C-alpha cells in the first residue's frame, strides 16, 4: 500500500505500482481503509465495563489502571485455579508476524495459560495437502500465465484473492480455460468458461471419479507417476468404486460432466488447481483437500511453470517463529498446559471444568461473530464470573463483552513483518502515522503486562526491531541475503527463489516416502484411510437421515466480497454494498416453501436461528443454500449472525472448523418477526 500523509493524517491510500504481485491496485475493502482508520467505532483509550456484559457501556481508564486490573485478576485466578484457567483467544488480526505471535505467546507460555489451538482457518486443509505433497508449497502465481487450464476449486479468488486475477487473465488471453468447482455460483464462477457445481462436501468423490475416467481411458502420465509417486497400483484398483454413475449420484452432477471434465483436465497442460480453504471447512475437509491434491500427480502437471496446484505458499517462508514465540518458556511449568481448540470456544467457556476458564484475553479476533455455535459462545461470554479482556481496533461484537477493553492500532500505525501465503515476497511495514489516541500494539501490550506481572525473563524487553531481526535469523537459503537493513531500504523483497519458482522441480517431496503419496502409510497410522476416499459429511442424508428430514438444506457461508471475515463489516460503504444479510436459494426450494425473491426468512436448526433476505439468482442447486459472511451480530436482525447455525464439530484433520457442514431449514418470517426485522434494518441503515 502506498499511503499519503498530510499533517500527521493519512489522506489517501492506493496500491504500490512497483510491487510485482499486487501491481498497483488494492481490493475493494482496503481501498476504503481510511473509513476504518478514522471510524467513529475506533477505540482510542482503555476502558472498563460499567454496564451489563454485552451491553457495551464503558468508562475510560488509564493504561496503568488497565494493567493493574488485568494483572491482579490474572494472578488471583492463577492462585485459585492455576494459570490454565486463563485462555488466550487470538487469530490473525492484520496478519503481521509480530502481532500474530511473538510477545503474546511469550507472555502466555511464561504464565502457563491454556494453549490455544488455532484451527479456525487453515489446519484441516494444510494437513490434507501435506499428506499428499509433504510441504506447504505450490504453483508460483506469477507463473500462472503459462497455464492452459486454471481450476478454482473451492476458491472464490475473485473475492478472496483478487490479486491473482491479472495473472489468470493473462493466461486466458493466451488461450487458457478457467473452470470453477463450487456449490455456489460465486463471482469467480460467473467469470469462468466452465462451472462444475457439486453438492457441498462431495469433492473427494468428484476427484476420484475423474481419476477413474483418467486411468480407465489411459490418460494418466505413466512416467511421471512412476518417478514421482507412491501407491498408484493400490489407488488404481480402489478407483473401481468411483465409476461415473456412482459419483454422479453422490455429487449431483451428470455422468457426462464428470467424464468431460476428467478428459479436459488430462488433456490441457500445464494446469493449475487453485485450492483454497473454503473447500476444507467440512467434517471431511482434510480428506477432500488431500484427494483433490492427488489429481496433478496423475496427469503429471507438476515440474513446469504454471503447473501443479496451489493451496498456500506459506511453506516458502522459513522465518524463525520459534524465536518469536519461545515455546521453551513452557518448560518452567511442571506439566504442559492443556490445549483448547479455538472452534470450541462455547464448550471451553461452558463445559470445561478442570479447571474452568475464568479469564479470557481476546486479541486479533472477533469470536462473538466468527466462531461457530454462536449461541453457546455468547452464553459463555455473558458469564458474570468470567473476566474478559479484549484488545481491538473497533467496537466489535466481542468488544461489547469485555470487562477491560484496550485500543489497538491499525497497519498504518504499527511496525511489523509480513509474509504471505499467495505470493513469495517478504515485507517490512513501517508506520505511516503515530498510533491513534492511546492505542498500543500487541507487542507493546504484552510487554507492559509482563513487566507489571514481574516476569523476569529478558525476552520481554526485546524491541520490535529486535523481534524482526530474530524472525529473520535462519540458515535457510530462501532467506539468504534478506536482512532487516535490506527490508528497511527496499520495503519488500522476493524470497531467494528463482522467478518463476517451480516447486518440487527436483522430484523431491518431503513426505515420509519422499514421493507424492497417493497411498499414505502415515495416514493409516493416524487411523485415517491411507487412500483417498469419499466420506459423507456428518450433516447429510447419508450420515444422518433423521436430521436431514428436519433440516433439508445444505447451508454454506463463505466470505462476502466486501467483508474480510468480520473485519470491514463495520464500514458504512462496505455494508451498503452488501446491503443486507441474504440467503441464496434454488427456485425449487423457494417455490416449495412459498417464498419469493426479497422475502425475509428465519433460517434455523437445533443450534439457533437468524434472519436472511431471500435471493433467487440461479446460483445454487436444489437443496443447497448460501449466505455470504460475515455480518456483525450488531447489524443482524435478531442479534445473531450465520454462525448461530454452524457447528463446532471439528474436521477430520487438524481440528479444523466445519462451517460449511451445516443443515438448516428456512421459513417465511412471521408478521412479528418481520416487524422486528424492519425496525432493526432502520437501525442498521442509520449506523
Ligand atoms: N473478500 C474476502 N476475501 C477474503 C476473506 C474474506 O472474508 N473476504 N477471507 C480471507 C481468509 S481468512 C481466507 S481463509 C481466504 C478464504 O478464501 P476462499 O477459500 O476462497 O474463501 P471461502 O469464501 O471461504 O470459500 C471458497 C469457496 O468454497 C466454496 N465451498 C464451500 N463448500 C465447498 C465444497 O464442499 N466444495 C467446493 N468445491 N467448494 C466449497 C464456497 O462456496 C466458496 O465459494 O480468503 C481470504 N480473503
Ligand atoms: N460462517 C463462517 N465463519 C467463519 C468463516 C467462514 O467462511 N464462514 N471463516 C473463518 C475464517 S477463514 C477465519 S480466518 C476466521 C477469522 O476470524 P477472525 O480472526 O476473528 O477475523 P476477523 O473477523 O477479521 O477479526 C480480526 C480482528 O482483529 C482485529 N485486529 C486487527 N489488527 C489487530 C492488531 O494488531 N491487534 C489487535 N489486538 N487486534 C487486531 C480486527 O479489528 C478484527 O476485529 O473466521 C472464520 N469464521
Ligand atoms: Mo481464514
């Protein structure tokens, strides 16, 4: 981002033309960043709660009083219940390395707080991909113009990774085809040459059906398979179970679609499958990603520019995170503190007793809006005996539940180191303006708190610059020649990799066998199927017919174009663009329920209910419903957003979230409900 500052105020922001990947433009959300920077919702001073929990009434206090209160309460909790009764809750925030995990981790490790398993986004997909490929590496996006076929597979990159679009367009100018595989006709599907629309949670079956066709018709790349993979023979005989007729019945596609797509995939090379995390948010999500990522090996798509698959390039950044996080500080404690899965926050706050969670420190996240099974999360946050600290930029849904509320800076006000997962440049971000009001960075807050609690280790005195230098301490060749001084001078630096970077070009894969694992002995040891398989998701007619009878719509809630998770969903211009929370239905399902476009419905299941406006746009198959997320609860009629419907069940791998495995029913709102909706919409528009 290029930022113009006048008299200490940011007056404009635009893309940096000299950046080889982002190429001078920003996404629609960050284009409007000033609205957030100077938002009336910005928190500017520390505050303490004076109203009921969740009511949002606070009184200003000094930083000193805030630190004193937190230290006293945490120490009291620790002496009565042990330090594990304190739970940190954080995710990516603005994605800076230091803000994500450095002084905060040191603080909680030293203190002995419960450890948080940060599973809400990437762990299921990552594990699935690693089982096949062995590393978090994939096609260099800058090589995409070489591709002849690009497949957006559960990846709405027009919304979620817009900087990929120019590279895809370049490939298309040279004749490449773009295919989208998604249950929702999203913005990427709208721009695609071909749209394949399987039922949610059935992609492993689709990929196996494609493999069936490819192998049966002899379209696989025998030489590549022989030299680079393990387990092909076992896979080939296993494919008998995935003939097009059975796969059609599972996925809702036609046999012809499956056969034609398989032939196209085998024929056009180089090809790149752009996977993303959306696909993995199912109870079988890890296995779906593991299965789809076997496809490139079958047709020998790897080893050339523009070929392969791309889930994430985060494995290309060998930063010294251990030095930042200092997990060795845990050794001070007699036993390793327990671990709590972040997608089970409701359970952690309501059911866990050994010891109960008595103190919660939320930063870099807005769990009241983003975590699943929202009614239980809220019930937990309302607990009078829970002491909650929230460190935030703005007055989010979670901030309303704080006992102590602390102001945080935005990227314009904070110094941090940035890696990426969709390109190969490392960046140093230096502040453009001083922190607004009294806001303080994550690093600063945990440094202050460590001091106040008398933590003696010298690591708590490390400065921001020292932390960045520590992160860069690595012998790895990708970081060779990349120093703090160089980053300060150049701002962003390409990792020490050729351009384009061709991953796995040497035919070496860091799996157990050293090959791409079509059969994985490691998975067998973990109790998983060693071969790719289709396992019906837990909320489906196959796995739970009784539930399906009551809630016959498969509900997915992927990211909205104008929101970033719940970030930016407070900005008036972005809310205006998204208008109201909607649910996209198939015409058949609408007709059956007497619903028209524009009607308001109550969407519900055993976990809760929320309200959406019906959108009939031919975007989903019968039996599927889609809501673009994430609206704040504050702006959702009825006070709950879509996550009141989603489940806290974890995925088959990595403990990941399963937001898209979710059965619901919808009914037209009653007149009383409609009156409530109309009233709350007036409020939303006024805000
Ligand atoms: N505008 C915008 N951009 C974002 C974000 C945002 O909130 N808004 N979030 C950022 C973050 S944190 C992340 S992790 C990434 C996520 O990036 P993506 O993974 O691209 O985003 P999602 O919208 O979660 O999901 C992508 C698609 O998966 C589809 N999907 C759901 N279930 C299935 C399935 O069973 N099979 C298939 N084939 N597709 C399925 C959804 O319909 C959706 O179109 O985006 C990042 N970028
Ligand atoms: N239904 C449904 N739910 C989902 C998803 C979905 O697709 N569907 N997607 C899931 C995914 S992929 C993810 S990653 C999670 C994301 O969930 P969250 O991690 O909660 O992401 P955000 O909603 O963007 O909230 C990040 C918060 O951090 C704050 N912040 C930013 N910078 C800083 C900082 O430097 N310090 C502090 N203290 N705070 C900061 C921002 O103001 C913002 O409120 O949501 C998940 N929830
Ligand atoms: Mo995410």
